[in-house]
């Protein structure tokens, strides 16, 4: 079964506890938290302390996406804050293999994120070592962007490599995901769909989350 991960970046920052409670009461399995430093991406979001407070209120899998430079410095801190999955960008780390095992040593699942322009070939040599590959389907840094459809080819490429080599990683899609494209992403081989605006900004967020989760349950 595939999973839906609402992105807290699209929530109401004036009432995060209420929106986290909404996620708890919904059928989804993950909560996605984007960490932005204003350097790797042109925006700033949350730090370790707010992440810890959100994680303490959330009953779902905490999926932390580090869009930051020098992510290795903060891996342990975000694990201590409650992260179950920690994903770092291939473009932000000079020693990806070392960083992946640094994440694993904390007990968290280890993920690698790729920007839209980054080829799958750049991480092909370490696919057997990771738990999650996060494909950015928008340019990172802001919510509410339009989906980049070339991402589907990258999903298919990863899915083929996974099948050929019997790799166990999950494919996570982050950006511009909603009911308009969820099915095609799941059919291409995606396992986790990050949905921000399509859930939190919907007229009926619970209905939106439920419909996406029902769709994911068939894959």
C-alpha cells in the first residue's frame, strides 16, 4: 500500500496544533516536515525546536526533509526531535554514502532527495543503501507550485532499477501532488506522495486526505 504524507508547510502556522490534530484524525500515515535554511533554498521554515514540538503532538510517521546546506551537522538533532525518516539532498552533501549511514546509525530511515534537474545517475551507486528516494517535482523552496511532469520519467527509471536489482527503497514524490496526478504517479511506481496545498488548502481537507489515501491504498 502506498502512503500519503501531508506537508505541514501548507498548514496554518498560527494554529499548527489544530492542523496536526487533523492529520492525526485522518487516514494518512505520514506527516511531512520541510526544513529550509534560506541558503540551499530561498526560504526559511522550521528548526529543530518547532519540529520537536510538532512531533510530540503527532501520532503519524514523522518524515523530515532537510533542504539545508551541511545536513550532516543536524542529522542527530532532527532524529532527537522525533524524525522517523530523514532525507537529505544529494546536491547539498559531498559525502552522501557517509551521511546516509550517519542517518541509519541514529535509527531513522535514510533518504536522498533530488532536485528536478538532478539525474538519477548521480545517486545510482548508492541506491542499495537508502530507504527512500525523494524526487522533487517542483523547484524546492516554496509550496503551491505546479507539478513538473518530467518527474514521471524519473519515477519509471527508478522503479525499473529497483526491480532489476531488487532494491528496497521507496519512491517519494514531493511537490504539486493532488488528485489530478496522484494515480499516474502511483502507477509509475511511487510509494509516498507528499501533498500540501491539495489537502490543507482544500475546501474539505479531510475529504481530500481521505480520497488521496483511498487511491493510494490500491497500490
